[in-house]
C-alpha cells in the first residue's frame, strides 16, 4: 500500500523545541544515573563476571536477571567502573525514546488528521515528547543498568517504522521494523508487546489494502517474518531455559496501581484507588478517538497495551509481577494519550465577539503542568535518595566504629550482604567489614544491625530493639530510597554489652 498521506513540512522552530525537550530529559536522566547501583544491577554484574566470552551471555547465563543486551554492555564496560558508566546504555536508549516519541506523536496526528495544518501535528509531537520525557517511570528505568529502557527504545523505533512506512512489501521500513524488534527482544521480552501490536496493525492494513489473500500473506510475511522467526529461535535457545531469581509477591491490582501512579505523577498511596481508574478513563477516551479515525492504529494500541501483557501474565510460568514488567504498556499509553491531549489543546469555543476561546488549551496546559509537577516530585526524590544509599550507610558506621573490625548482621543475608560486599570499600582502608549471618552471630553480638524495607512494606520497630532481653540496639539513622528499585536501610547500633540471639525474621 502506498501511503496517500504526505509528511507535512517541519519548521526549524519545532526541531529546536523538540531538541530542547530531549536535552532537558537527557540531563535529568543522567543525573538520576549518578547514584549507587542497587541489588539487581549488582546481580547482573556478578552474573556477567562469570562468563569468558560475550556469546556465553545467551549460552550460559540462563537467569531472569540477565537481560542480554544490557549484559553485553556490562561485559564491555568491565568491572569496577562508576555506576553511571554501567547505566549509559539505558541513558542513551531513554533519551532516544523521548526523541522518537516526538516523531511518532507528530506522525500519528498527521495520519489521523491529514487535512489539518502541519503546525498542529508538530505541536502534538512536542506534547508526546513531553509526556514520555517527563514520566517518572521512564526516567527511573532510563537511568538504571537493566534492559527495560533499551527494550522501550526498540519498541518505539519499530512503531516509528510502522507509522512512517508506505507498507510496500519491499519497503526498507519493514527491515528497520524487524531489526528494531530484534534489538528490543534482546533487551527485554516486553518488546514482544510491540511485535504483537504490529501484527494487529498490519492485519488491518492488509485487509484494507489487498483484495487477494496471497497479497495479504506476502504483506504480513514481509513485515513480520524476520522478527517472529528470531523470536522462535530466541525462545527455544534462551528464554525457555531462564530461571527466575525470586522476589516479593505483589498483587496485580497493586502493581498496576503503582504503574499508573509513577507514570502519571500521582502519589503512590492513591495508585489503586485513584491513579489507575483515572489512567484507564483517560486512555479509553484517547483510544476511542483514535478508533474513530484509524482502526489499524487503534488495533495496534489495544493489542500492545492490553492484549499482549494479558497473554504474558496468563501464559507465564513466573508469577512474580512488578510495575517494570508493564513499562511498555505505560510508554505506549503515554503516546496514545498524547494524541488525546493534542486534540484537547486545539479545542475551543467561539465567544460572543466571534473570538476563539482557548478552553482546551488552558485545560491541556493545566494537565501538563500537574503531570510534570507530580512526576518532578518523584524524580526529585530519586535524585536525592537514589535506589538506596548503601555507600553512605557504610561510611556512616565506619565513622562511628572505634575498632578496626566492623561487625554487622541484618534481616536479609542475601540482599543486605550482597550490597555490603559490593560496596565494602566504602568503610575505608582503616576498617574491615565482617558480616555475620543471622544464624551465626558472634558471642558478644554484632556492633551494628541493618534492617531493610522494600516499597510498600511495614517500617521496622521503634527506635530501640531488644534482642532476647539481653542486648539493646538503638536506631541511629535511616537511609531512604526512591520507589521502584532498592530499599531503605535502618541502621541500629549496639547500646550495651551482653549475649545476643539471632535477629528475629
């Protein structure tokens, strides 16, 4: 099918505006990348250190914390590097995603309203870049050394190929689409959502364009043969062998509530009750407007945002769910929502003097301001607290320990010791860190106890702990973290001497 909708000319001002948005978003993401790694990132590094060649990333590391494209980057960067270097791939992908969002939103509006002036499509592009660039969820994972940001970037590049294509079987856009899907899959399987949405898009387009079944089949094979063939090989060669590392079990409705809150910039506490219903209503309105204009685009969004993750949840042998597993749905929802917001921006009423009242523009501006302010608060917390202040906590106890040896225990040997071991140099050359598992405490008791708390978990006991009626520990300081990754550390010091029992679990 030849596209009958020409691409509108783009003014330099719009490119400067889009470039400004991308630059600001890139700076925020880089600032968010300059803090401590957290457990899953450290875990990925430890896994990569076990391989002897890049090929072993997919032939040996069958672990769900191995996101192959990110693992390859960690392997190339090497050990003992600053955190921001490990996060550069995600940062670059997240920045590219903002730029692609602007291009996609612009093209999307032009496809749905070909008769309108080009300026409107260009404004729609800026709105799309602003929503995607300002969302805390995407900022967070664009500054974390994992595969989610590259997967979203691959998915957006694939979607860009779809909306830009002429749909000819020999089109170079089909090749770009296939390669983008492959890159996305290697980053993380959430890219599958765009692939399934792409099939829905192409099916509608094929039935709309080609009268014969043979031509329809050729069209679908040209666009989707390469990525789906790769997915089959990738699944049987790697995915089905992957084992899950474990983690806390969260209810699906709570996960979706947090997803909505951290995407839209609402408080986490109202995620399930407020953020999720509001997000679904706003998305539903946007999709209804899209459906009236283009069934192919509506089919893409409905399949990629809702159907594909639902199939993943039902068919998955892993029952652990987290907001990050739905990051592609959130990112695509922002793109769909940007169209609805653009339509609101240009909506107005004729006043009694014949002048246009920009009611919609005022409403859209209020929404954008609230969106950026809410997400800005979440982002400010990420910039302040990071994904945990592990080095700062270890430096704190080192400064307050008179002996050369610092004895420590905690309420989770795996999580807490993993971070203490990785950052043990933070105690300085004058100290050594000796960690005791909860069941093997020294006779005179450890000097320090670390209690950790993940998101949405009950804080620890009061400022003092009494262990077996003999030892007393006093809360010295709390080291908080920003939501979605990491945990708070509550640091207790020994208040008196005696015999200590294992820390209660």
